[in-house]
């Protein structure tokens, strides 16, 4: 009996990123992929394909196919820009000095509060389009430039609206504990009260966030304050993530990992104890080489220790107006290799399989496997190593979002 499917791709090679297949890429040469109802229903060597009648058949022309890319840490929706701060840092001021003088995150807070929802949407569109043009099919978007109830909701609603108009899944994260707003100057505990008692409950009631994040750093919030946010998120049944150990060591990574955080992001200053806590609790380390590069940091994340301990390492843009105004996940793959010492296969895993895990989505995407979403990218290349090796000229030949062919960007 002949089976039917919606889409059949043949004459291609697949970097499945399936860890059960030997080799860093989980490579299957001369592959066939059958898709029905937006999910992969069969994948394997073409010669083993059962009889299959497809509504649409695609000749892969010898290209490589990968899972759709996942940008698991962005601040995509914001108002204004901070080009002047870039110039100040080039002149010798540090990120912390700029922040403490009223710039940094608070500069973007002022611009985001002043912007209408429509202005935020229009400003975010070209950033999102740039990511989509590179084969990104899932994007995480954080709030955190409102720092008050109305603006935090405005950011999250805008992020959700983008997903209604573009072929992308947008995962939203409430980052209200991002910085201390000026109206709470000198009263950080009172602001954490606002986050826990008003902002998070309102976000949960409107179902605007898929997770809760917090910035634990000397220029942001203490470990104890972040613990309060984590506890409130758990009471609201929201998963947690954390920005930690970017500029100094605080112990927040181990705290967040032991609390069951999906990921801890940045992690330049983590210790062996932090790495062990992440390994023990299945917490993903999200590496953000673009921020490291932009801020001219020198403390490199302990990639070898993370690797040896079996901690999943994701890569992301950290797309934001201050420390990484770069809308290129492909560039992050290259930076992850050149600056942090990842292998090209680890870099691709970092923007597929491990990125999905960092968002709690590893059961639905990030790997080419029967039963998972058919988010796929066909690349005109001879080896998957090219994805981390070069960027700019190498562009997707075809992108499939839920099994549907879409136009990049």
C-alpha cells in the first residue's frame, strides 16, 4: 500500500543534529524526508524510503538540509538606539560606567516607554527580517525595556504580534527584572516587589510570557532578589532563565541551575561548581559571543569545562541596542568558533538542538527526526562546516516553516 505525504524532499544530504546518529552533525547522505501536517513523518536514506506518493516533491539538488535555526536569546523589541554609547565605549568608557551615568539599559527604557506599540512593531520588523533571511524559524524575544507594567505588557504584546505576520515561532520571556528603573532609585527591593506582585501576575494572566528571566549582576539585581523572582515565577507555573556571570562572578548560575532554570546565559565568569550545578540539573549554557565582542570583554566562557561536563551549549545573538546590535545568528556561529573555541558542529548544535533545549522546546524542534516539526533549511553547500566558516554569501536556498515553503525575510 502506497503512503501519502504533503511534501517529499529527496536528492539532498541532511545534517539532522540527531545525537543518536554518529558524527557531530548526525549526517545522513542521499536523504529522503517526508512531511505531513507540518511534521516530519519519515527521514532516512533515500534507498530505504517506503512507497510514498507526495502532493509536492522537491529535488534538493545535492544541497544540505538542516533544522530551522533557533535564536534563543534576543531583546528584539525596543525603542531608539544607543550608537552614541558605542562611540563612548570606543573612547574608553566601560559598559558599567556608561550604565551608571544614566545610559545603558535605562536609555533604552526611556525610548521604549515613549514609543507607541506600532512604533515598536515597525522598529522590530527589519531586525526580525534579518534573522529570518538566515534560516531562523524560532526566535525568543524578551521584554525588560519597560520596567513598568504597561510597557512590559506593550513589549510582550508586540512580540506576539510579530509572530502573527511572519513565518516564525516567537517565544516570549518576561525580563522585568532587567534593571532598576529611575523612579525606584535606591529602592531595589521595592521594585522587586512590583515585579513579583504586579508585573508577573499580569503577564501570566494574559498568557504573554513563556518564561521569566532576570539579570543578576552588580549593575542589576542580587542573587537574593533574583531568588524572589524565581520563586514567584514558579508559583505562576512559568519556567525561568537567568542572565548571570557576564561581568563578574555572583553565584547566580548555581542558584538558578539548582532552581531548575532552563538556561543561564552569558556565563563568562562561571566556576567549576557552577558548571557542575548546570550539569546536574540539565541547565543549558547560552553563549553570547556578540556581546563579548561588542563590549571587548576578555573573560572567555569555560567551554572546555562545559564540554567535559556534558553541559549543552547554545549560541544566540543577544540582539539588543547596547551590547550586541547584531542581527545575524550565522555570525554568532562563526564567533562561537573563533572567539570561544567551539567546533563547527557544536556551533550548529548551538543554534538548533541546544537552542531548542534552552527554550524548553527540544520535544518539538531542533533536530530532523520523525515526529518533530518540519522547520528545515536547504543550504547550497558542500559540507555543514561552511555554516560556521562563512557568512554573508552563503544563503538559504529554501526555508520550510512547519513544512510550508516560505520566503526568507
